[in-house]
């Protein structure tokens, strides 16, 4: 189990934007999901529950799951402080404790990149199982082009790789938050074509692929993210289960 998060829980605890993804990736993913008031959304790999809480405060019924006990404990602690009705369970993406066709939508926000190819494929199959026909899946992640970009001005995210970067390549990721604190993780590279073809095989259609630009306003929010803007920092993918 990849629990690099166990040691870094404090880094991820937040109730307002902290890393660049909280200004760019996550709000865009929530917008792409659309109005889910009264519907069931599975926040898979929910971490400390940042997105779960945003959705629950908009009257969405949220089921949060994660395989990291410390991350989930932090999420549950927030829920005890401010009860939003979120139900959290410990689960791996490839073994979810939910019935077939039980959720209106599922989110995998910055989750798949932390998993090796075999687990990503099994996880997508499992997530597909729980989504109702006509329901949607949202994937959100650092833009696939970032790993192969050698732009020294992009300070918030760096990758090291041994050899060429292709689908399933293992990478060392260094993420820097707004206070300059570094978070290191083992991640894997996946292209847009990889995600699309895996979802295609599982019978998803109506793809919306949004390549998200890091704007000057986002960069101005903190010098730790460098001065460079106008590049694709993140990507959101929405697909509908047929
Ligand atoms: C960067 S955090 C993102 C948390 C949340 N989705 C967000 O965007 O705020 C990634 C989370 O994915 C979880 N995760 C990674 N691989 C997982 C897997 N195979 N099964 C369940 N959770 C996983 C980690 O434990 C971690 O909490």
C-alpha cells in the first residue's frame, strides 16, 4: 500500500486553498462535476476530506474513502467538529465497499498518479462498477505534460525520472506548498490517451477533457510557485458511464 501520506498528514490538512491545485485543479474539477445537490458522490482517495467538505456544504451526499488511516482520521476529526453528514470508510480504490450502480458520480482527484499501472486499471474498473448508468466520473491530476517539461520557472512541482517518460513510468515527485514546504512522493506518469483509452474500454463516453492553465492571479497568490504562468498545470477529465 502506498501510504507516503501517513507521515505528511499535517501538510494536507486544510480548510482553504493551500497548494496551487487548490486554486486551479480542485475548483475546476468541482465545477466540471456540476450541481450534484441531493445526489450521491463518492470522493475516492478523499484524503483529509477537503473536497468532501466543499461538496457536502453544497448539499451533496458524500461518501469519502481512502486507504490511508491517518488521512481518514484527520477527515473524521473535521467531521466530528463540524458534522456535514459525510460517511468516511477505509478502502483501496480497487476494493470499494459500495454496491454496483450506487453512486451518481465518483471523483478521483489527484489519486491515480500515486498508483502503479496495474492498480490504476483495477481501480478504474472498480470505480466504474459503483457508478450508476448515466453517472459521471471525474479524474483530476497535474497536467501530463508537466512531467516532461523542463521549464525551470515551474517551481511548485518537479519530477525526476530514470530514462524516458512514458505511460506507467515511475517518477519521483517534489511538490512545494505556498510556504515552501516540500512534499516528496513516488508517482507514476499517465498520458491523456492512457486515461481516455482505459475509460473507453470500460464503456465510458462523452469525454470532456479540460487542460487547465495556471494564471497570473494564481501565481501571484504565492512567490513559491514561481513567476511563470500561462502553461498547462492541471488536467480534468469527465466521462459518462453508458
Ligand atoms: C494528494 S491526496 C488528494 C486527496 C483529495 N482527493 C484531494 O484532492 O484533496 C491523495 C490521496 O489519495 C489516496 N490514495 C492514493 N492511492 C490510493 C489507493 N490505491 N486507494 C485509496 N486511496 C488512495 C492517498 O492516501 C491520499 O489521501
